[in-house]
C-alpha cells in the first residue's frame, strides 16, 4: 500500500508492523523522520536486534539472503535496515527483494530507505513491497506547502506563531527543512518554556530576532521560481546566490539550458505535441504543470528572445560585453516570470 508521510504515523499507531517498508524521496529530513518512526515502533514491538546494510553500487544482495537465513539461529525479532541511496536496486536487487516479499521470514521487518524517487524508480520490486507492506513516497515540499508544514511543526513543539511570523520563518529557511526543524527546536527552548502553556503567539519581531538566516538557494530553485511566475521570489533568490559568492558565469549554463528547453517546447506546442516533447526532454511529471504555465505566459518569439538574451548575459559575465551581468540576469528572470515585465529586456 502506498502512503503519504502524514498517514504513516496513523498507520503505525493503528496496526501491527508490516513485514516490509520502503521510504523514498528527495527530502532527506522527511525520509529520516519517517524511517525513525518505523524504527521506534519496531523497538516498542520487541524487535531488539537491528542489522544495517548499505546497498551501494557494489552491494552483494546475497548478504541480505544470508542474513535472513541466519534467523533460524536466534529466538529474537530483527529489523533489517537497508539503505538504498539511488532508489534503484538493479536486476539482482530487484529479484532479491521480490523473493523476500514472496517468502517473508517470521519475526523480521525490512526497512528500505532511498534518497531518490520517481516513476522511473518504481518496478515489480516496489509493487511487491506495496502488496505486503507500505511504500511511503516523500516529495519535496512545494513553496505554498512550507508554511503549513512549519505551523504543524511549531504546534508539535507546543508553540503558536502569527501567520506573518510563520512567513518570515519560511523566508529564512526556504528550501532547507533540516534548518527549519533546528530553528523550531531552538524556538521551543527559547520561547516555549519561558512563557508557559498559555503563551502568546510569536510575532514577526520575535521571529526576526530569534531565527537565523538559513536560506539555501540554488540555481535550480531559482529557475523554478521564474518559471512558476514568482518574480519577487526569483529576485530574492538571485540576491541570495550573489551574497553566497556565486558568479553569473556559473549560473548561466543552467539558465540557458532551461530557456532553450522552453524554446523547443514552445515550438512543439504550436504543433500540438507539447506533452510528447516534455517526455522527450525528461521533465518530471510533478513539474510539467509549471512548464505549461510558463509556455502559456509567453509565445515562441519571446522564448527565442530570452535565449538570445542568455547569450548576451553570458558574454557580459565573461568580460566580452558591456553592462552589469547581475542586473541583466535579474531582468531576464523577471521577464520570464511576468509577461508584463517584457519591456525590461527591450
């Protein structure tokens, strides 16, 4: 059965442990916490021994089979903790996991964690796991989901914050859930105990004073913000990258690559084959709606103009053109994000 992370806690509380769990996704903190919840429940149910396997590229899957076979020598329950970073077990691993699911050994729980997951990772092995256990897929939080996640996190620590304060916290930790969790824990220590159970909500000023700036920006999130039409956020992220020491010349290859991809998609859209073009470009299904909105925002001619501007910015960043490369890149991103801002590139 496939579960969302927020349902896993209810399942663990309401049913005995399943024989197999697969927790996979690109958000390390959420994967870790879901796996920790399963480990904690296993300890409660008497699974006193734990064996950890790191299934990297050279992993011998017979090791898992041998570990299962050795259970007959013991009278205790065991947790097999299998770490599969790539989310792809390969042919041998797929067969070993399917065999494990078909012949589940008694008094064992197999917990598999992976730091990557998409439809391309799934296969008969993950289907076998879902039939006898739970598949918990963890997707990175979208921008609009971060505030609600922070509110839940604060409440779980006995804290209340105003909506504006939560937005300020989200601004400070954007893209970094580990930093967000650490800041909430710090707030619980600094604010929670000092104010007691009837504490007033944390306001913006308190949040500003108590929370460090832990924002983590990268060029991929920068491009996503522009394509999603979030001009203000894109400008703020660009400023963050600049403050962290990035250079325009280092950012432009990825920016130009995405703009050229949009040019190809815009051409395909004119002939009605945009979905096929997205598949050929290997655009994840979770991001296809964002690309479609970007295509609706600008015609092909404007995407071609953006591509030409990428060339000018790249030359300027390398000292072969006039102008301020940072300002030019900012204008490009705003132009992509907002159709009304196209005159910035004139």
